[in-house]
C-alpha cells in the first residue's frame, strides 16, 4: 500500500484524496464480492484465496488512510469557511460510512465462508476417496447414508495445511473487522466534536450580534441625549441673552431719566 504525500494542510487536495479513496474502497468491495461468489466452486484455488486476501488487506489499508485524511480535514483551521467546510466534511463522512458498511459486510461474509470451509474439510477428511478440497468443491458432505465409507484414518498433512491457512485467514479477517469498528468509532467522535464546535461558533456569533445591537442602541440613545442637551443649552443661552437685553434696556432707561 503506497501512501500519498503532499496533501496535508490543503483542504481541496485532502477532499479529493478522500473522495478517491472512497471510490477505491467501493470498487474493491465489489471485486471482493465477486471473488467470494467463486469460493466453493471449481474456481476456488489457492491463487484465488491469495487474491482475496490481498484485496482485503489493500481495502483495509485504504480505510485506515481515509480515516487519517478525514481527521486532518476536520482539524484544519477555518474561520470564514467554517460552515461550508462542515457541510463538505459531513458529506465525505456519510460517503465513507456507506463504503465502510458495505466493506465490513463482505468481510463478514468472507469470514463465514472460511469457517464453513474449515468445518467441511475437517468432515470430508474422514470420507474415503478424493482429496478433501476436491470433495468440498463437488459438494461432498458427510451423511448417514455413506457411513460405510467412513474410515478411521487421521487427517492428512494436506488437510492440516488447508485448515491452518483458512484459520489464519479467519483470524486476519476478524482483526480487520475490528479495525473497521475502530474507524466507525472515530467517525462518530468526529461528527460529535464537529457539531459541538459549530454550535459554539454559532452561539458566539449570536452573542456578538446581540452585543453589537446593544451597542448601537446605546450609541443611538447617547446621540439623542446629546442632541437634547445641546437644545437645552441653546434655549438657556437664548434666555440669558434676552434677560441681559431687557436688563440693559432697564438700566439705559433709568440712566436717561
């Protein structure tokens, strides 16, 4: 699995890489499903098993890489584009969740088929005639009607090898399924944290708007008060001037007499 570099810090490149990985996961899931449909048929070979494991491992690594990219995308600083970034991230998370759900479904199918194979090999190893894997491919099952054919021979080395290979594949599948479960937990935490951040930002914006409105109201009241004060001052000055003029006329009249 090759990891791509040079996308950290660039939201557009991160979004493109996430989208590309989601498409690859979806495509690989469809390919794994086609391989699963061939298990238990004449096309079921060791090479097919290797191809299945390789595709599963590659898809699992893609899922881990995409989880890392989404975390980086959500942690990028953003002020003016916060809401747009959240909408974009929510869309990517939803698409990633859908792709992971489908991938985990085929993982569980693969694990179940491997368990069935191990059980049938253990059973068919005690049936005389034919190699265990060939008997399984032909649908040979142990039944009460052919008990006469059952021998007390021990499980062959080929049987042991097949069982060990399939049990190892089962353990790997179970580990991969647990990895996907952890990614689902990460996605849930990211959605929760992102929602809290947006709610906090919106609350701060609303509070700021309220403070601005209150400041505007206070400025308006102060301007009204200032206008009224100026008006009162003008009236007072006018009264003083009129009083002074009257007083001057009285003094002038008294002096003349």
